[in-house]
C-alpha cells in the first residue's frame, strides 16, 4: 500500500510541469533576489553565457526571418483568391491599427511612468565582472538583406510552379522551428536570469521589476480596448450589437488564456463564430487563416514593450522610426505563429535593425512579451471572430 501511495505521488509530481511563463517569472524573481549578494565569479559566469547566447541569437535571426517569412508568403500567394486577399488585407489592417493604437497610448502614458534608467552607468560597474571569454559569431547576412531575400523568395515561389525550391524552404522552416523549440526557447529563462542577475548586481533590478508591473497592467487594458474597437467596427459594418458579438466569443478568449495557442483554440473560436451567425463556409475559411496571419494582440504587446524599454534606456521614441517599425512588424507577424514564441523571435531582427536594440534590450523584450503571452493569444483569437463577421457581411450578407 505504501509503495502504491509513493508511486501515485511520484506520478502526480511528474504531471506538474512549469510552462515557459512560469520559468521566466521564477528566473526574474531569483535573479533579482540573488543579484545584490552574488559573488563576482557567478556574475562573470552568467555574463559569459549571455555573451555566447547573444552571439548565437544574432547569428540565427537572419536565418529565422528567411525560414519563416519566405514559406509564409509563398503559401498565401499560391492560395490566392478574392476571399483570401480580402482576409489577408483585413488582418494586416487590424494589425496596423493595433500597433498604432499601442504606439499612441504608450508614447503618451509611459513617459509619466518610466524614468530613463541608469543602466548605462550600471553597465560601467558590470565591467568589473567581465565575461571569462567571448566568441564572435557574425551572421551570414544583415537583417534587412534577409527580409528582402525572404520577400523575393516567397513571391517567386508563389508565382513559379516548381516544387523543388518550395520543398527546400519548407524543410528549412522545419529546421528553424525545431531550432527555436529545442535550442532557444529552453535556454531563454537562463538567459533572462543572467541579464536580471547582472542588473540586480548593478543595482537596477528594483527599477526593472516595478516598470514591468506598470507595463503589464497598461497592456492588459490596451487588449480590452482593441477588442472593443474591433467589435464596434464589426458591429457597425454588420449592423449587429457589438457587445453581444464580443460576449459570444468569450469562451474562445478564456480557452486561449489556458492553451496559449491560436491553433489549439481554433475549434472553440470556430464554434463561437458560428454562434455569431457567420456562414459556415466563411467561418471555416477565415478562422483557421486568421489563426496564422492575424496578430493584433501580439503586435500591441511588442510595440508597447519596445517603447517602454526605449524609455528605460533613454532611446528617443520618434514617430518617423516607429511608423516604419509598425508597418514592417505587421508584415513580419504574418509568419510568426508557426512556432512557439515565433512572434517575438521573428521581431528581434527589426528590433535590432530599426530600433537599435542590443542583447540586453532584446532579453528584456523576450521576458516582457512571454510573461503576457496568454493575454496576447487571447486577444488574437477573439479578434479573429470580429474579422469573420466583417468578411461575412460582404460575402454572405
């Protein structure tokens, strides 16, 4: 009997697994707590790991862009049709609206909440604990070169009927997906722990965590605002009550909070969209497609988090830079959901090339984004229902 009880306890213990969000939150807490009393050798060790991982990430970013974006563009192009084109354009427009709403809100509210940090001074102290060694791993191409190459390759595959290059790109996408899932995502908590440990050792952790809490609260309110805006527009176009349309999609919202996956939530999203009197043919086409190409919630988070970190680091937030960044981010997001953590990983390239984010800023972006990942996914899938209502008005209305 005792052995059976012990076995049952062991089985229950094995079932308890921390997700990526849980591991990152633990890394943030432990790093902030251990930093002030950490010995120099420990800080140097994690600085070494962070330097190596940062080089590895920098090498992968152009390959990641080519591997994800090119097949996605080819896939959309080869399935061309009027409803596909209308859905893709509507999803892109919704993503842009979300990005600009986030920019306008963050640019006006965040400066009053976030004072420029003294992180540059802190890094001066961190120089007392340099990495044990460094290795330079230059990328094969620049980020913008990778973007142009991915667009050219994707459009070429869309209009050429040959299957050889398409098969190569699909295999390469699988390689990139497995690399992200097996060699990047598992190491992110350790990477973020090292960044926070170094900042806490330099006296910056308290400022960082307090800013994180403020940002998370505002982004959550932004998600609600975006959903209300999307359903108000859908209700106006379809001549329906927007609040009732949104209310019927709440099961999809709460399912996405638990699954953290747009794809896994498709059955519930589809069911609730049908309950909003969307024709089954329209819902069956729009919902699976939008699970891939519509990322209003993810775009909102990335823009808001980027502005917050720019303010923390004293980087100017200029309209000319942010407008171009949001337009480019909307295109990048088309390919993002194909892999776990794909949205933030795919955006790292333009965060670096257009906003000047280095390793520290990118690590903070990853931590902030993934901490709120379930809310972004819920916003994405719930917004899919609004887009389906709009498309239904024109094709079956």
